[in-house]
């Protein structure tokens, strides 16, 4: 009993089955071309995540400057004794929006990427603990999961660096 017909590579690299040339499906060829492009530009995807994350952090910083009372309330509700002192509360109220706005712009541009990521890390680590302080990890809102994801992406950017689509790369090559 003969098995199923298997395509073979014929003369000139064309695919053949039972001695006849196979016609290529244009959608498969296009998908194969897209896949090849994605494989050769894999680092660009990580750079696009970095740009998106930078823009998101910048917007979050703007949001904190527009509604400073929200951030102050969140810090006070943390119940931590440190935030009951006006100096530390004032410092955090100024540091968090500035770190998000300045660091977000630098991340999006890919300029001083690792340094701007380092400025973001204390804010996100604190946000992870604030998100879990009252309700714990398993709540219906996604605050903890989203904050932990942003923290994880920042750690990956800290390890990897800025990438090809960045001002840092341009400055190194020119």
C-alpha cells in the first residue's frame, strides 16, 4: 500500500508532486515573506514595545500631574508611616510624575534607556506593593497584573538596552 504523496524539491528548487510542478498560493507566499521579514527584524518588535511603554508611562505621568490628589490619596491609603510625613509624601508626589514623564519620553526615544529605566523601577516596585496591599493579588481588577507586567517589561528593557530603533543606537553608530 502506497503512502500519501509527498511534495519534493525538483530542478531549480521548484516544489513538485508526482512529477508535476506545484503552483504557489499567493497568500502563502505573502505570509512567508512577512514571516521572513519578522524573523530578520525581530529586535524591532522589542523596540516597538519599548516605545509603547515609554509613551504609556509619559501619559500616566501627565495623568498624575492633572490629578495630584489621586496620587496623594493612594500614598496616604498605603498606611505606611513614611507617607504620613509631609516631606516624603511631597517628594513622592513630585518624583513619581517626573519619573514617569521624563523617563517615559527617554524610553520612547531610546535615549539613555537603561538610566531612565532605573528611575522607573522604584516607582513600579512601590506600585506593585500598593496594588496588593489592600485586596491582595486575586482581585477582579487587573491593577496588580498590569503593574507587574510593566515592571517585568522595564526589567527586560534594562537588561536588553535600547535596540536599533533608538537615539542611543544612532549615537553609537554615527
